[in-house]
């Protein structure tokens, strides 16, 4: 192995991290003395949510354009306070590995929207939405707003115990134009993007249509990851009203990286991966697995192959209608259809009369539609907003096995949707109906003080119906409900002199149950479900935060503190003795408490130069031991939450003259536990990324031509990125880790006509 440091837990801190921290502190101390005027050519790197009663930051289009094309918009916010983002690929788009945690909450406990349309909880299992990388091409993202708390009352989400991420798609340009971009780089990366903007015509109508095609080899092992996308958006003025339509089609197919453990990394190396394309090696390993009575590590060190396939169509129509100067109405109707398969070449199930393995799939089919609608009424110093979100989601899920009829050669390309299975283990039809409404008043008490207070109410009904089951022990029919009638949110923002602002708030939220056979209350037997259906409670949270924003000609930033109490944590535990066939099922296992500080700073220390930095401290602890149905106790009380680093430091040095631009980014993340008893963890890591570019303003033919170089993991550090890819265990090592990509280079030419 070419490890630069031990993969086990360490308390060491990188000297580079300490140097950057000292630089940020020095910059803050001297910013008042420097105070040069900001260049008109520069866009703010981060907007620190001025006027908001919550901790909010926004990243705009100019900053997003400097990322490698194809980068997930989620990765764009990894430098913001409190954000722990991990991915095994340099784009942050490989969905099996993409993970984000904020204030101790993981992405399945956060909310995500695009133009107000709910994207679900971003789970890989794909039960109620889709990743934003499939909902919009990265080139068409206009902005990303992060709320580290529970988000606004109107957010269309029933999973945002923690933060919310609101993505905004770009509007069509007002002038006729064409944009074309090509990217090439490491691991045979090829990406092409073409967009046509109509400009304004007829009665102010404007639209754009874009096409994106990307393909890249995996950085280790064999296989490719590719995606095709079409985006279309139209904006139509209707008198004082505006009608907007949007459509996105995505076809994504990505071969997987092998999940690893610390032991596997020590024995087989950092670049251990699936056998593909070595079919003979996979057959030999599968035979050895069977001969060893299916004992790891013979069976699990390497698999034949794996992949994730996703096809999505997302569309919405939105109407913004001002009835008068004091009353307006906004409504959006949306539709999302998805077909997906997750494939794994498993040695645990041989093909009768054929190869000693099969291709196992988990299959997904989503048909969801919904409506968000809200009225805003201004009366004197009060602005009252009330609205409703309704969604009906039909989700079908199945587990199937597909045969490989010959050991001589594979016959099932894993980048193709599979058909003609050997057998179906189970298949369920789920329906989830969501109704959420909110009411809020924002009161401008004075020019300096504003207050907001309101609440939302949510009810989510989940139903499961068997389509095909191979055992009578599996659920026959189930339904469960998540309901909270009063989830309050109150806050204030108070402007002081000299660009200073105080803010704070309190909010409560609920995470609804998940409708899936592989997660949530339905992931058990009928007996297990019957045992919990009347007593199981949805997870809830209470968030209190207080902060200070400041701003002058050269310096702006935020300092905030928070306290979060997370109640009724859900965990799958044994309901009784295994010898009598007692099942494992979800149970409420107690509280989690998080306390922390988040700071962010943007310093315009010279004309065309900027320095951004953020530091976060988070202490998230389980407050209770876990007691199983047999009385066995797991001493989790007082332990740190998995995948919730205590310290994070991010920094970015930027330069932009209008023609020449660049940035050097640093991302330090502390040690992270991947066992509930905190006996297993991965080391801290420090990554550097670099981008350099030049805008040719007077180039013939083009309105603008930009050449850009991006270097990911500049220092070529070896590190573990994702933890928990296969969940978390109580103690001991487990095959739930993914290693991060080495240094990668990408070059882009972006032309506007």
C-alpha cells in the first residue's frame, strides 16, 4: 500500500490545517485596517443569509461554474460551516458513495428541493425522490442554499430533521445564445454540454434546452460511469403573472466500487476492487466461496461486478400570480417517474447448471405526483404566508436473481437493465400519501427588528401491499402513519450598527417513516411489523440556534451556536430470542444531543483577491443505551454519533480579475467513527483542490470563451471517503468503507455564442 498514514483513528492534526487556521485568524484581525473596496467583477463566494432568522448560506452561479463540470451541486457546499461531504469519486456524483452530514444528521434526515419541488431524502434506495445530479445538469444550476437547521416552514420535505438544501435551476437567458462546453481528463473522462437559449420572443416568452453526455472510467478497477441528460425550461409572462415549466430526463448507469473494511485495506490494498473484467477470477473465487461454506473473507473480498442504473423523468409547472400589491399566490404541480436497478454479482447464490454465481438486483419503480401552493398577504408591518403540500407516491420494489448460464463467459452486462429472472424473492407495492400545511407571520417590528413565528402540520400515511412473496413470514399487508399537528418555528433578526446583525430561532420537526422493504418499519417480517406498528414513533428534533452576522467593505461572516435534541431515534434491533424465530425490527432507542459552533468568514483582502474560511465544532452524542427485546444492552450512551466529525476546517483562496481566475481550496475533516460503540474509526483527512481559468473576452466568433483546469486531491492523499455504505455496526470492523479518488485532472473549454 502507498498509504501516507495509518487508517486507524489518530489525534494528529495536519500542520497545513493549523497554518491555514492561523492565516484566517490573522486576516480577521487585520481586515479592518485593509478594507479595500470590493471589485465589481467579483461575485460573493458565499452569501451569509442576511435578514434570515436561521443559519443560512447561499452559493451562486459564478462559484458553481468554477467546479469541474458534472460535479454534484451537493459537493459545492462542502466548504460551508457544519458540512461533512464525502464521495469516492472526484465529482461527488457517484450515488452509492455520496454522503452528507450536518450537525450530526445524515442525508436521509435532511430535506432537498429543486425550485421548490421535493427531491426526497436522497437515499440510494430511491424510494421517494432522486439525486439532484439527475434532476438538473450541473451547468444549469443557478444557486444552492443551505440551512443547517430544519429549514423554512414551507420546505416540501418530511425528512428534514436536520438541514435543508434548496437548489435553484437557471432561468432562460433574455438574449439569443448558444453555450457549448467540452471536458476531458483523468480516467478517460469525456463530457459534452450544449445549451440553446431562445432569448425573448413573442409576448416575452423565453426558453432553453440543453443536452449533456458524460462518461468516465472508474479510477480503480474496471468499469465506467456514464450519464445522459436533457433539461428544458420555459418562462412565460402572463400579464403580471409568470408561468414556468421545467422538464428533466436522465439516464444514469454507473459500475460500483467494492465496499471495503480496514482489514481488507490492510490485506489487499487501497485499490482493491471488484473482479470485473476478470470473469475467470470471479468464477474461481465463487467456487472457493462455496467450498468454504460461504465464509468471509473468501466470499466478500472481491465480487464479480456491481452497478446502479437509474432512469428519471421530472417535470413541473409553476405559476406566480400577484393578485395585488399585498396579495400573491404561488403554486407548483410536479410529476416524477423513475425506473432503477441496483445490481450485484453474488457468489452466495449459484446459477443452477451454470456459473457459481448470479446477478442479484434490487429494483425500483417510482410514480409520484404532487402540488405545492401558498398565499402571501402583506398587511402593514406583517407578511403572512400559508400553504399546503400534497404528494401521492407509488413505489414498487423487488428483489430478483438473474442467472449466468455458463461459467465460460458472462452473459449479463451490468450496465443494462436485466430481464428474465431466475426467481423473484419478494416484490411489494408501496403507497405514501403526504399532506403538510404551514402558516407563518413575519413581523417587521421596526427597521432593525423582525420576528417570525408560525407552525406546520404533517401527516404521512404509508401502506405496503405484497405483489409476490416467497415466504409466509414476509409482510402480507401493512400500514403505518406519521403525524404531528403542531411543529412550531419562531425566530428573530436584529440589525445593529456597522453591518452587524443578531439572529436566532427555535424549531421542531418530524421525519416520516420510510416506505420500502429494505428500510423503515416494513423491513421486517409480518410478526415484526405487528409488534411495532402500534407503538413505533417517528423521529423528531428540536433545534435552538443563536448567531451573529457581520459585514463591511472587506469582511463579512457569521458565528453561530446551536443545540439540537433528537428524540425517538430509530434503529433495527432484535425483538426477542433468535432461537424462537423472533425477528429484528425498527425500535425507538432514545435521544441524541448535538451542541456546536459554526463560523464562516469571507475576506476581500485585496483587489481581486478573496479568502474564505469556515470552522465547525460539533459534539453529537447518543444519550441512551440500546436495549434489545431479550434485555441485551449495548452501551451507546455517551458515545459519539457515527460519521459526525467533531472538527472541520475549510478554506478557499480565490482570485478573479474578470479574465484570469482561480482558487485553491482546503478541506479538513476530523476522525469519524463507524461503530456505535466508537471502537472503530477512520483518520482525519486534509484535501486540496485547485482550479485555474481564463476568460477570452474578445475572441473572434464567441461572446466568451473560457479555458479551465481543475485538479482534485492536489496532494494525491490516500484516504477513506465514505463510511457507512453498508450501514453501521455496534462494534468491530465491517465492510462499509469506500476509499477516495487520487489526484485527478480535468480541462474544460466553455464557449458562448
